[in-house]
C-alpha cells in the first residue's frame, strides 16, 4: 500500500507508535471477549459481531504498521545517504591531508619550523615562510579536527542505522504476522457467516422478533416522554390558575445539552452495533434500524447514569430485560438489557450512579439518547 508524503508528515513516528500500542491493547480486549464468547453455546451471532470488530481493528493496526514501515524506510534511506556522504567526505579529507603532508615534506617543513625559517634567503623570504608556516599549522589543526568530528558523526550514524534496520525488520515481521492473522480471521468469519446463512430462515425470524422488540421499545419511550411532558404542562397550568408567576426550578440534569462529547459512558465496553440504518452483520441483504448503540461490556457489568437526572420509567420488556429511562430536562436516556435494577421511578440520580447490571447470560447493553421525541447518535455525545 503506497503511503503519500502528506500522510507521513501528518503523523510523527511517536504518534504512530502510540496509535499502534493503543490498537494492540484494543485487540487484546476484543480477543479476550471473543474467547469468552466461544465458550458459550449458541453464541455464533456474538462471535460474528466480535470477529468483525476484531478484523476492523486488525486492519487498522496493519495500516498503521505499514505507515511505520514506510516512515522508517524513508529514515533508513536518508541516513544511508548521510553515511555515504560522510564516508566520501572522510575519504576526501584524508587524501587532502595526505597531500598536504607530502607537500610539507618536499618543502622541508617536516624537518622543523626553525630549520625552515633559518634556511630563508633573506628577511622577506623568512617573513613569507613564517606566514606560510602559520597557515599550514592552522590548516593541519582544522583538518585534523574535521576528520575526528566526521569520524565520530559517521560512527554515530552507522550505530543509528543499525538500530533502525533492526526496528525495520521487527516492523516488517509484525506487519506480515498481522496480515497472516487477518487472513485467518477472515476465513473464520466466512465460515461462521456460512453456518448462519445455512439457517437463514431461523435467523430471519430472530431478526424479525428483534425488530418488533425495538418497535415496542420506541413506543414505550414515546409514551414515557409524553407522560413527562403532560405532567409538566399540568403543573404549569396549575401555577397559572393560582397566579404563581415565580419561575420554575430547572429540571434535574437539564444542563446535559452543554456536555456534548463529554458525557460518561453507561458501561465500560466496546460498541458492537452503531446508530442508524445498517446491513445486518449476518444477513447483509436485510437492513436494520438502530436508534441507539449496543455496547458489549460483558455479563454482569455495572451500568451507570451518564448524567444526573430523574428516573421516569423502570419496566421489564420481553427480550430486552429491564429497561430504565431517565429524564434530563428536554433530554432522555434509555438503558436496555439490564437486570437487578438499583433504582425506582421518581428517584433522582447523579452521574456515575449504578442503575443495574448487564444480563448474566450475556448480550450487549442497548443505550439510547433522545431530545424530545427524536433519537440522537449517542457516540457524538459520549466522551473519549
């Protein structure tokens, strides 16, 4: 894969190394989750999702390694050129120095400066010889210093070049290893998808059931929002009838709108299904609509409120476990596929407070963020 100069300049060697290390850590986490998933029966769908995610991470890691290889090749080429140039300079200076010594011998400078001066034919000749002798000494000192400096610089460059070549070999090996692993994972994914496709009718029935569950969840969310809005309107009307014109206190968590991109995550994990319309991972011909994100946090993981708010609904929905809904002024957050809820309707919660746990038999946490009756993409709102 050709890497343009702009790409190499855009990311420093340090940034590429940091990115490679981050991707390697993410791959380790995904691999552990994949191994855990493989121990559970009937988890082929989860395996395919995690494997697809792992392939994406490994592909990005491979591209990063190739960028590092390209950058290192540029450095190697540049430093090799410097070594060649320094070697040529050293050779040239050595020859010039040798020629100067031979010329000095012919001029009898090598027999001593006093003899050289006393053999002058007169005062003017002695004066010229004195100047010549001074220039010669200055030249020898400068040339000797330059040769020593060039030798040291050459030694340093050669040592750096050796380290770079070892690093380059290591990067190339890592890239080849990742490429081979990626091919194996693609083969495994193809095999899993083929297995799933062989039972496509059953899978389509599962997808249909999941879509119905999703539609039921949307109805419940809209109903809960309508109840909150109606209650607010009723309170406002009662205040007008009594002539109470004092401004109402801001609802709990109503400042969430100013925290876009900085909100805490509802659970520590990896997004395995994103927001919006997308092809189903096992049946690409089927489009699915996701009004939130699915986060694989593992079984029995803590699920927490992403911002302070008020609990407006705690309900069990078939196939979705316990669904908890919080109000944050005109914004709402929804947490599905929970068990052992720790809160109740009407209760105020703070950011980071535990709402419940992910289900012990597995399955990702489904999380949604709404403004009024419009679902938003949670990824844009959650922090790094």
